């Protein structure tokens, strides 16, 4: 599972109201709540920031301004505080409402002071007739709708929610070329047990980006489960290592996939030793050949992760089968060293 997509910068806001009698008092309350939220967020106290952003939203809404960006900030803060349930609820509401985060800001410059002030649209239009102001400008923020879908998808996948695939596919309907949503879709297929679609998704992603070592590895894992695609799995693991030479897990799977079900083979050999020694010998030779093929991958695994006791133990066994006793002694010593370190 990839990390959550939580890369939104939160900026301080200016609040503007019409000519309401209590506008000054409300504005002061808003400024205070916004400052507390901002300070908490910047101090990474996300659990404290979230409810204050909701407070800002509620105050604005009570004054007729349904500015959902503050609910977005609250959802983001909840996510960063690992309050997944609250974050999922907020993000789901935002997605279902069609919120995009696109905002238009209206500014004008006071001629006397040179200060640029933020205005609501109605006041901005009125001020155009006021000779004390100039440089009337509007600016529109970028849409964050794709980020909403990406983050909500990640939250739902982490929560193992069956709703994940629904949200992902809704997002892909709007953003069909979004690589993060495509990746999330593959993960959702895997979580739901739809391995065929998971594999198809991986192949589709690799067709677009053949240099993704992780996707090659994941494809190999799925192909290794099917005897008919074992050779494809080996090639996928090799491709992953080619792209990422220290990919320990890919080396490990190369070893195990090359060797196959060794316990089953050993059982067959033992069953044949007494009555069919020639057949047993053929199986022994074939086993030794497979271990020989796996040897360079096991050595690569050990090189990539020299502190892995599994890598050391597997390499020791391969050296035993291929009759390299000097290396067996070396791996036994390394195995003992790692075991002793693990118990300290």
C-alpha cells in the first residue's frame, strides 16, 4: 500500500462579510478560530487542528458562506492524525458534493495606502465604482478534485473498506489517466479477491510505465501462483531486479519460484528411494539442477539483505544441495552470528 496522498498546503485566509451588524464580532471570532487551526496544523498537532477547521466552516456557513475548503482542511488534518473514520466521512461528503476546491479570490488596491485587500464578489463589484481603489483582480485556484479521490481511495484501502473500488472507479471516470487511481484500482481488485483484474491492471500500468520495479514484482507474485505462468513470473522478478538491483524480495521470490515445491519433491524422493532408486536418482539430479539455477539469485538476495537470516539459511541449504561445503560452513557461521544478535 502506498502512502496517503496528503500534499495540500494550507494558507491563511481573509474573511469578508457584507454590512451585517455583527460582522466585526463574527470576523474576530473567525480570525481567532482560523489562527488556532493554522497554528495547530503548522505545529503538526493535527488532532487539534481538525475540529477548529470545522468550527471555521460552521461559522462561515452560519453567515451564508458554504466554503467547503475548510472541511477539506479538517479531513486532511484528521487523516494526518490517523483519525481515519472521521477523515473518510469528510472526504466522502466532499466527493459526493462535487467539491473541487476551485475558488475565485477578489482583490483591489487601496490607492492611499497601496495595500491589497481581499473582498467578497459583491463588495468587489461595488468597489469598482469607488475612486479610492484600483487594480481590481480575480484569481482562481487549481482544482484539488483528483487529490480528493486519491486520498479517499487510500484511506478506504487502508481501512479494507468494500467502498474503495466504487470511489476509485468514480474517480477514474473523471480522471481516466490518473496513475495513482489506477494503482489503487489494482490494489482494490487484489483486496476483493479479483486477481484476474488485478493482473490485468498491473499489465496495463506496466504498458504505460515499464520501469516500475514494484509493479513487475507484484506481477511476478501473481504469476508465480499459477503453474502455467511460472516462467513469466521468473521473467517479471528478473525485470524488477534489473530496474532495482537491491530488490531483496524479488531475489527471494526468484529463489523460491526457481526451486518450486521442494518439500513435495523431497517427499517423492524418499518414497522412491527403496523400491525405485533410479527414479529417485533422477529426481535428485533434477532437484540439484534447480538449486544450482537458484544459487545466483540466492547470492543476490544475501548481497541485497546480508542481515536476513532467511537469506542466509536458504543460501546454506542451496550450498548443501550443490555440495559446496566450504560455503556451507561460512553460512552456518553467519547464521549463528545473526541468531545470536537477534536474541540480544
